[in-house]
């Protein structure tokens, strides 16, 4: 596996990116802020992870459950 292809792995489930961008054919991951910007998190590489869209939705669902308590 070359260096570039390792960049397209979800940092939550460790699976390959499940979708490809239509215009470039490159694998697609979403950026998630570990500490939300709205809670004082930094907009920096140290505070983000690359996740597949499924994991990104799951993370936000879990965050909503914990903030409703």
C-alpha cells in the first residue's frame, strides 16, 4: 500500500473510505472536530479526525444523546 492510499482510512472504524468524489474519483472522508468549535475547540489539525460519512453521523448522534442529559 502506498503512502497516499493510507490517507483514505476512517479514523473511527479503520475501514477504507466508502465513497468516491464524482468529479475526481478520489475516496471521500469527512472532517470531524473532536472538541466542537461551539465548545471552544480549535480549528486545527490537532483537533480533527477524518471519518467516513457513516461514522460521522454516528458520532454526532452520540454527541446529541450525551448533551440531552
